[in-house]
C-alpha cells in the first residue's frame, strides 16, 4: 500500500515524457507476466517478439476474454467453477477469494456479463488514486476532513458490484470505523431518506439519475460538502440540479471494473486520465488510433496494475475525445471527454419515476440471463428482451422480481411482456442501452 501511495503521489506531477517512460516499463512487465502465466495471452501473443510496441499487441474484448476466462487468470488455481461457488454466498461480497483476490461482477455497456478479479496490487492502486485524486477542489477535501470524512454511497447494496464490494472490503478491514455507509439504491425512498438524514454525510456519492430523483424529495435534509457521481454520464442538467438543491460542488469520474479508475475530475471540470496506471487509446471502429480532439468510436484500455486478470488493449464501447492541450488547473496529464451511458429514466402513472440503475441491478442478478433490454412502450407497459439459455424460465424469474420491485414503489397494473426481439444496439448511434423509454 505504501509503495502504491508513493508511486501515485509521484505520478501527480509527472510530465508526459516521464509518464510515457513509466507506461512502457509497466506495460513490458505486465505483458511478460501475462505471457508466463496466462494460457490465453501465451496463445494470443505467440507471434509477438520481446521488442514490441503497444500497437503490436492484438486488442481484446469482453466476449473473447469471458469465454476463455479460466485461461486468462494468471493464478492457475482460480477457475470459473470456484468463483461461481464463492459468489453463491452473498456474505463473500468484499471478502477475498483464497485470501488474495476480490471478485466483482458487471454487465457493462455492451450487455455481456463479466467476472473481474482484483489482486492486492490493483486494490492498493485503487486506494492510492482515491486518496490523492478523488477531490477536484482542495476546499472540498478540507471540509470533508473537518466534518469527519463521513461518506454515504447510494448504490446497489448487494451483489458483487465494484462500489459495494470495495466499500464492504474496507469495512471488513476496519470494522471500528463508522465513517462509511452504503444505502441500497433499490430501497424505498423513505428508507433512503431516513438513513441519509440520520447519517448526515459529508460526501454523497451515487448514480446521477438516482441522485437527481432523490433531490426532488423535500424531506431529504442533508448538507454534503461534495457530491461525487459515477456509473452513468453526469449531464450538465443533473450537475446543475444537484448543485442548486444541495448547495455544494458536484463532480464525477470515469471508471470501469476492468480498467479501474480511468480518469478523475479537476477543478476545471476536466477528466484527467490516470496515465501512470492506465493506458487509454481512442480508436475508430477498426481499432485505428484517432488523434487529439477527434471523437473515437470506442476506446482500448490497458490496466497496468492488475496482474491476476490482465486487461491489455481491452475494448470499451465508450466514445471519447482526448485533449492534449494544457489544462488551466495545472495538472500535466491529458484529459478526456466521454459520451457515457445514457439509459433512460422510466416514468409511470402518477408521475412516478424510476432510475435505470434500479432495473439494471434487478435483471443483472438473474444468472441465466446473458443479455437484456427493458423497453417501456407505454406508461403501464414494459417489454423485456433477453438472451438466455431458457428464455421462458428466465422471464418468469425476471417478471417475479420486477413485479415485486414495482409493488415496493406502490405501482400496480404494470404489464411486463416477453418479446421475441433480442437486445439490440441503436441503429443510428450504435450504442447499447439496457433501459429504453420509447415515446408514447
């Protein structure tokens, strides 16, 4: 941990030449390790010599890696069968498999499920970045420290997701601390409000769409020093709404389970890439690089800290623009703009609104569903598109869980139908959305 802290602290002021040298060194070490211990990378890099450039390495994708996951892991004792047994027990959230690896699950923006392991090095780097780069402004950090570092996250408080998994990991390591709580995003609004009011967080974090809905409740009486959003695109409209409602600075970050903390926001609102720990390549649809100022079709990321499950030139469907011009904040790292996930908020009878992440987490928990899409065709009608081994049985479980959730929101008369259509990307943008509200 101390080593990761020192390395990350030094990286804060490193110029581009120093960063490039550091990236090359860490990439060579990672590739050398992957080739030695991962059958997947041994085969993938069979024709690659020792003197290679980043561009010489073949890109990897989620479907490709997840279909050969046992071969990807560099610890040959770890198998998908063992992980499946470990994750059957929700009490293992935040606990380490074999005392070495944190296990996370995610579907991601493409809809394909993923299993991701973090080793100690990846955990330490994530903690170091959180310590040195979380806050965009110094005054917010000082206020946070002054008010007891009380942090509340409104996320899915169950399952092996990154946010609740890391939170519980820290709680289990330091059970005497009472400065962090996670509030289940799917709990009734009254319970969420009650817990937040009782805790009075200095830092509030959560999905932008959920926080925007909570902001409409006058009974929520908290005064956070800062709000940090994640998991979805923070639009200017939501940023302004949260700023006006809570009277504090609102910021975001860019991360994914596979790549870790990719970029952190500065005081200018720019997302600075953590270039000492992740390589970000904006590319076109054929994986050719695009230059600064040009929007990419997708992005390739290389996580330089994760050795148990190397992600090297790993494809994300995000569209980004890299900026190499100097930022007024003074940070030397490059920064980016992102066209993030834009799933829709669904509105039901009586004006009841439900954020997309609530549906996303319910459906993601159904293990037999490999890919899903929930489409609202009318205020009381939903269509579910699924890809599953047994669609009928998967739909029955999905229908039961969704109807139970609707009842908890005091919504009745909602028709949820299984459609023969498969989940599909938007025909114009090419982006995949899990939750869609069609005009009606």
